[in-house]
C-alpha cells in the first residue's frame, strides 16, 4: 500500500494538472465561442438595423418626391371611413401620374441594401418580406420569386411571400398551390386568423362570424369557388389576390409606409378590402395651412365586386335563394381589378343548357357578342366552363373565336356551376354569363353521377330516375345542327329573347322513362315579372303551382325507344303572345306519377 500510495500521488498530481489545463482550454473556447456569438449577434443586429434604416430612408425619399394628383378636389365626405382613413369610390381618372425617376432610383438602392441584409440574415422574416414587397413594387417579378424561394424564415411565411410574387407575375395557379401549402404549415391559431373572411362580407357577415374556425373551411371553399372571376383561366386570381393583400399587410406591421402613419388594424382592413395602392400622390399644401398635405394611394382601376350573393349556402332545411352576382355593385364592401381586364361585364345574349350522357354530361351554350359594349368590338376568345363543386377542377371546352355561335363542353358529372366566358385579350376586356343550378337538377341524387343515380333508383325499385334536361331554344328554320355523341342537338339560339310574332323551337331530353311508357307532355307559357334586364342564361327545374297561362298545349307521346334517343322538341307560334317576360315550362308525366318539369325565362321583344 505505501508503495502503491507513493506511486499514486504523482499520478494524482499529473491528472489534476491535466484537468486544470483542459478546463482552462475549454473555458477559452467557451469565451471565444461566446465572443463569436456576441459578434455574430451584434453583426445581425447591425444588419437588421441597417435594413430598417434603409427602408425608412426610402419612404422619406418617396414622400418628398410624390407627384401631385390629377385632381385635388376630393369630395368632402368619405364614401367609407376606416379608422384614420377616408376612402372614395371614385370613377377611373385614367392612368395615374408616372412615378418620378428619383423614387425608382431610391427603391433600387433600398433593394441593394435589403439584398445584402438577406444574404447575411436569410432567416429574418422582416427583411425577406420587405425585399419581396419592394421587388414586386419595382416590377421585378422574377427577382421577387427568387427572393421568396431563398427565404429561410418560417415555412409558412416564406410560402406566402412566394404566393405573393407568383400572383404579381400573373401565375395564379402557382400562387394557389403555394398558398395552400403555406396555410397548412401555419400554427392553427394563425391559420384561423388568415382564413377569416368576415372583413370582406356585408350580406351574411353575422352568420359567418358565428361559424367556428373549422366550420369556416367549407364556407370559404364555396365562397372562393363561386367568386372566381374566370373559370377558363388557371388558378383563382381573386383568392391569390386576397392572400397577397394579407401578406403585404403583415409585411407592413413594423415598417414605414407612404402614408407616413404608424401601423394599425385600420390600415390592415383598408388593404384587405381594397388592395395595396400601386401609385401614390400628394396634394400641395393649402394656402394658409401648416398641416402636412394628405397622401393618397390609388389602386388599379376599374375594379369589381366578384362575390356571389348569398355568400353562404342555405342552412339545413332553409329555402335556397337564387345565387347571383353584381360585378358593378355601387360601393361594394371590397373590390378587385383583374390585371387582364380593364373592363369586365355580363354577356347579355346567351343561353346555356345541360344534357345527360352515358359518360357524364354535355353542356352547350349559344351566344351573340355583336354589339356588346364590353367585348364585342375586337377579336374574342369564347369558351364554356363548368364545375361540379368547390373541390372538383372545372372542365373547359374548346374555345371559339367567332363573335356569335355556339360552344360546348363535356364533363364526367352533371355540372352545377356554368360559366360562358369571353375575353378580348388584345384590349384586356372580359365578360361572362354565369349561373348556379340546383345540385340535383338532372340527377336523382345530389352529387351522384348519372350512372350512379340511375343504379340507385333501379336498386330502390322506384321511378325516381325519371328526369328532364334543361330547355334549349332554337330557330325552327336553322339549317345547322350539331351532333354531340349519339344525339343530335339543334343549333341553339343566341339567347332566350325572341321577337314578337315569330316562331321558336324548344328542345329537351327525357331520362329514365321505360320504353313502354306513354308520356303526357304539356308546354305552357306564363307571364312573369322580370328580375333583370336580360333573361337568365340557364333554366330551372321544378313544377310551379297551377295558374293562368298565356299559352298551353298538351299531347301524348311514346317514351324514347332507348337511352340513345332521348330528345323531344316542339315549335311554338308566338303570335298570340304580346311582348313581355314569360316563364316557359315543359311538364312530362307518366300515368300514376307526378309530373317532372323544366323551365326557363323567355323574353318576347317588340318588333
């Protein structure tokens, strides 16, 4: 033991010395690491502060160089008062004053500073947001997309910046995709705030606010589906615009703005409802006044109200109110100016009809754009688009470049939303005729395909599969007829307006009748009050109560021998009907069963 103890002491001293030296070295490394971290943190703070100073300096330079508005004489009263802001629904006054070169150059210098800061701090969400926002403002959309893709902040924030950049560049299909990914990556409470659309709504806003965050999902999907400006274009540009506005709003929360005002919820509401201005002006100081003159922002113009009414689907058991759109509503709750349309209107002369087929449905439309004040002056591209529901992509038919004629589209399901759309791409003009039908109009079960519905009826041993198509009006002397599948359809009239005293052909199809059935057919025209200035493009289904009819004819006919020849038609002589609005109804019944009916508005015009 003594020997061992003697040997053990030097070993203990050596170990102690080694541990002391090692600890000292480790402490030095810790000190160096902390110093490096401190330097890095200090450098990060300096970079962030430099970026914030550059942003503030640019907005001061912008404010000092803003052009004068074309018209300083604004109305005394606001059309809408939002917190500190006054908003006017002014008519378009032409192109805004060009941005001064000094502002463009100052923004370029800011972008250089933001680029340098982003290289050092790619994970800084504020720097990323300002960089993408100002690149879009500078018109450098490709660089904005690259900046968003190089963002290393939270996944959802970088995704929304990418969606904003894609939308600014006109790639709304990509914007839709990345917005969806970003929303899915959000924390639940944040996503709930971003998907709350109550600030955009007036009608139905109270009921919408009572929905839980989870319940709003279906309501939002329906709202964006019905409010999409054009189904024939890829992506929903209105939805992409909404998330772009929210993205700009968040980027501005800790940034200087051209308004020279601090951030607040009123500014957020202003942006979400009307958009972030694309140009700015500042009036000259009024004589004798020391207050700074106000700064005005101008959004793109003209802008439109695309939301359908009613906003929400009827509650269970409630009566369904016809869905309609008011593109040019006076003083709407929110507005949007599509970059592809400096004019956007309704196609006034059109009729649309849907027909079941073994592989789904055929939808046809007749139209006439000659004399149309929105898109009738130049070369046009016309197409028919149909959709089943908010979760199913729309089907788009082959386009036509004729100013009058017919277009068609096939779909694997009976469509509920139909939209005839025309664009004059050279002059940036667009128009549409849109309608929402009842879900089960041509099917026995809402949402089922025709084949599934017929099979369900067969299994039930019922005649519930008995149904009629929409009505299609045609010219009796029309030489043209279009063959679609196995059935031949007459060439459709351009609209449901026909001249007084003439003849009109009415075509429809019967589905589900047995070949041995005898069909009782009745066609009647009943006076109706017009609900607009043109007949609705799409008809309706359902038998109205008995009442006085201006015209009524009845006859018996054999059921179609097979499903490949379901068509029936009649030619009506209108000489006994004075010029006014009518509801034209075809009712078909099988002995022992209640009739089924299909109807459409008919306007008889003066000669």
